[in-house]
């Protein structure tokens, strides 16, 4: 991937930055992160020791439970020579009502970076506003930018490019749909989101993604078959995310016809890739035939969370 700015300029532009949403990053900056992720992955596979974060500490605040986010950040900072500190909201004062601004200022005196996985995007933005160190959005109900970095790295590996790729996202218009729309629009991909009425992406975020698109399309439809037509990548997520468990039965009914199955994927390109941010519910949003089949790259995608987030930490927390 080529960029119009020099590597040195991009390095300087990213050091000390927050990573709250891909909307804040230019295509060149995203491209630099993806190139760095690929380089770090290759070095890891070759057994090279790369420790640009030696002596540095990342604080990881979790208000939502996690497998991939926690393990990839904690292992990633360790592999880079640093230390990851797990901070459950139940164990720190933020869970007992301490203002986010106070927590941000206190942690800024101890740490070199903060990753937070929580519910409210506003809380993440408040943390970043009041912290003097980089803040990384590990997930909110609005955005999931770290996942989409790994997704784009996976598409690069499987398709050889991002520009001109069509991504079809089928299911809930949630944080994944929001971040995929923005990432696709920024990096020259076409994206079609298929979701039932009442579960489509937020209109303001859809409009924002359309503003970023230069000669590519951002489409929201109620028809999953329209969305997947000629798609290079088919993507889905669970129908009920964390905090929505009480809506499970209601959502199962609303999402009838939105399952990714053999009938649906037959309209995609013959060499389509299937992606899912995991965890997956086989038999609900996707059949086992698809997620465990030859087109699935979900575990390559999951591994790339490690490499993409290592790139992010190096870029933001490095010298």
C-alpha cells in the first residue's frame, strides 16, 4: 500500500494521538497502520524480537467482558517489550462513581497509554479529552475501530488490495456496521449494509461515511440478497450484542431472512471471503456450513487483532 506522505511524516503525525474512531484518521494514516501491522506480523512469524515499547505500560479498562480484545492487547504489548495492566471497572474507582476526568488525569501520571472497552462513546471521548496520554477505543456501542483495522489487514492478505473491493455486511446496524462503513469509505471500498427497518445503522454515521467515500458507494438496504450481489467479502455479527440479551427473541424474529447461508452467498463472487468479528452463534446469524467452510477467514481475522493492535500501540505510544 502506498501513501502520499513520507513514512517519517506519518510516524510523527501519529505519536501521542488518540484512536477513538477511524473517522479521525486519513487514508494515508490508516494505510501506514496496515503496513506496520503487516511488517510486525512478518517479524513475529520470523521469530524476530521487536521491542519498541520496552519499559512502557498500557492500562486496559474493561467495562465489557472480552476474549480477543483483552488477549490481543495484553499479549501484544508484552511482545513489544511493554506491560499490560488489566483494570476491571469493578476494581477501580471509576466503577464506584469517580468522574472520568479524574480517572483520566490520575492514570496519565502512571501509564503511557489507555485502552478502554465500554458502552458509551461519550465516556471514551471524555477520557481522551482529559488524559495526556493516548487513548484507544477497544469497543463502544457506537464504534469498534480496532476490529476494523484487523478486518482490513485480513482483506489485504486475502484479496491483495482494498480499493475496488465490495464488502457486504448482513445483520444488525451496530458498532461493527458503523466502523466498517467508515473504514471502507476511507480506503476506497464499496460497502452494502443489509439490515431490517429499526436495526439499520445510525443515519448520521451513514451520512458521514458517504462524505468520506470518493468514487465508491455506501448503500443501506433491507434486502440482503441485493447487498451480497457480486460481493468480494461477506461480513456478519451476532444479532444481539452485549447488553441486548433481553432482546434476543425479538431480534431473532426481526432478523429472519438475514442469516448468512448457502442460498445467500451464492450471489457473491465465487471466491468471496466470509468474515465475522466473533463470537459467533452458528445456526443464527450464520450457518456452520459457511463459518466453518472453505471461504471463511474468521480465525485469520481474529489473529490479526494482535498484529493490527500492535501496530496501533507502536504508532501511538512509541518514540
